[in-house]
């Protein structure tokens, strides 16, 4: 008898949680997307944009360069950013693969940190993607940092 009561109680809690989470998700989904965000989402959804960034992603995957040896990958990304109008500084921090790309001036300042090195002894076979996910030491991509984190810091000294 006690097991049946416990089981019913657990079922009731699980159903309640599902309903609460489901309603919360619907509320989040129903929220209106800001016009600025929608503009970016629409641009990113264009077939030519998807194809361009897909080719870049596939190229970096095929290079499979280990950490501190991402010469082809960093050059491809730096050239792509230059083609888009960014000013690119290469070879920072005494690392030939390190670069900073800047566009415009003033605020806001957005920093995107990209980790795209291959890990040794893992497959680069596209069918094995689940095996080659980034390890825990790598930050999520993109990682957005606020301007305040970089205030009064000379990036070339870092």
C-alpha cells in the first residue's frame, strides 16, 4: 500500500513538473523577438549565408590542426573577417595563430573567443562527430564577454 502511495506521489510530481516546464517553455517561445535580433536571424537564415559559413566550418574540420598549429584555420578566419571589412591584427601574444579582428568603434564592444583546434587521437570522420566533441577545458563557442572585462587591458601584453 505504501509503495502505491509513493508511486502516485512521484507520478503527480512528475506530471506537475512537466506541466510547469511546458507552460514556461510556451511563455518563452511566445515572447516577441526584438527587431534587431530578428534582422540577424533572418540574415543568418539566407541560403547563401548558410552555405558560406558551412564551407568555412567544413574547411576548418578538414584541416584538423592541433592546438597552437592552426595555421590554415586561423588564416581562413582572418581572411574571411578582412573580406567582411574587419581590421585584423595577426600574431598577437607571440602566437602566430592568434588574431584580433575589429570593426567600428565605440560601444558596445563584443568579444568572441573561438577555440577550433583538433584534439589528438580523435577521428575527423564526419560520421564520428559525437566522438570528437570539444573537451571540457574549452569554453563554449561563441563566448561573449562584456567590455568591462577588457577595460584598461592591453591585449598585446597578454
